């Protein structure tokens, strides 16, 4: 159970908090405060009654008993981008407001907490377990909306300039696009300069790291999932790439397409 209250304007917020906690058997109490003085008053109460408390800005979260999650997923041992992809798949199947328990290694802790917050979900708690792993509780939320006065960044423009010459960046291009899609961002890939080498039919099937799928499989999955992949016309010509030997699903485009994406206020460019 998650209960939310506000103590703004109260001189002794701990009095209200104490009354609410008396009626709670388990769950999380989320308290909106005025800031430091109220938080200190609530903290003194927690020291007396022995409940765990976390603060995030002016918001206080108090853990009462054992928090019951609606679903659980264990991503210990999975390497980037595996954890965020596995958790995103699970959250896609859950209803807004439900709680997901994640058991993860330290290597995935920051990616999961920051990535899921960026996707509009709420990190309820992070608890370090005795075995060096972490228990993270996530409340599924709606897609985060920006303030009215700001521009919502809802597209990612991934620009690869290194191609098969840098296998790590080649993998990152398509993995990042897949993660962006799972985070409710619209990814678009643009291959230019040496990056255009990825567009030659069959070229990506030659790239395989022992810990990851064949690069060609990631490319085909991206196309299947509707991710747009453009290839710079000039770069393609320099490398003898044309419509006859172009990878299936790729599209040759020129400078206007490239500059159009860069000029959009809702697009965040990522250079690789």
C-alpha cells in the first residue's frame, strides 16, 4: 500500500505523521513537506519509533513493515543494456500504480534508477542486500510530462560516424535505440561518414562479440520494431553503397533530412 499526505504549513508535522502511521500495517507513506525544518521534525519521530526514512528533495518516504510488490524480477548478472530492457518489458505488462520489485547487482543500480525515473516511473526505495545486490521498488507511472513552459524531449537522434571500424559504438547505436524505444522515446538512427559502412548488406553480420548477439540480429530487430535507419547519401556514395547493396530496411537520405532532425526542439541528438 502506498499512501500520500502533505504536511505543508504545519508547525509540528510529526503529529500528523504519527497518527497516520498508527493506522498503517505495511506499505510506504509518502509525505510532501515544506523543506528542511519539517523533514528534521519527522526524522526525530522516526528515530523514536524505528522506521526507515528516505528523503528526495522535499519529499519524505517512510517504509512501514514489508512492502508487498505486485511482481518481481531478478536481473543479477545481466550486463548493460540487459537490466533496463528486461525491467522495461516487465513494466510494459503492468498497470499504472502497481509496484515492481527488482533484484539487481551494483553494476545496474544507477542505470535502473535513473533510467526508470526518466521514463516516468517512481523509485520507491533502494535497499542494499547482504549479498552485495540491491532490492529496488518501482511504482509504474505515466510517461513524464515536461512543464508547460518547456519543450518535451520525446525523440532521440542517434548519429553514428564510426561504423564497423568501432564495434563497440556499432553495438551501442542499436542497443541505445532499443532502450530509447522502451523508455517511450522515438529513436532514429543516422549513419554518416564511416558509420555508413553499417549500411552495406551483410556487413553487420560480420560483427559478433562473445557476450552479445550478432550485430546483424540487432539491426534486423530494430527494423522490425519500426526504428528508422537513415544513411547519409554522400557517405554512401564514397563507399559504393547504393539501393542495390543497401541493407534491408535502411533508407538513403541527404543533408536536409539530417539538418531537419537537428533543428527539432523535441529531439535530443547523440553522437557516436
